[in-house]
């Protein structure tokens, strides 16, 4: 995952997908997040105020438009303490995964 890019992925459908979901998938433990845990990108924020990417789909591709950022923050919930907290992720421990349905 890197900032300041437009990433293009060919989906292989003949029409615009009816649903596209983009997640960050943890590839190395990061705070309370563990390997293989997925978090929808709508849960993450750039510099605590803006979404980390825009998702645009066409009949052949899905584009991820990633702004330049200085940090990525997620709001996390600890069910044992009932506390909601902010956490800045380490982007070297995550990668993007795209799901698309026809």
C-alpha cells in the first residue's frame, strides 16, 4: 500500500461490477490487528479526516485512487473494555485486496 497513486485492476467482467469491496489485509501483526485480518477501507482515514482512497469501476477495470497521506488511522473497538480508540497503522504491514462481483 503506497500513497499518491492510481492503481488499476482488470476484473474480467463484460459489465460494471454490481459490487466492489476493497480491504486492507494485515500481513504482519500490527497493534491489535493480526495476520489475515481484513478491514474495509471505509474504516480507515487519511490524517484522521479523509478516506484513504476512492474506488471507481468501469466495464473492464477497477481503479483505486490513493491520495498522498502522512498517516492512516482506524477506529478500533476493544470488546473486553468497551473502549473505542484511534490507532495509526503501519502501512508496511498491510496490503490491498479487492473483491468484485458481477
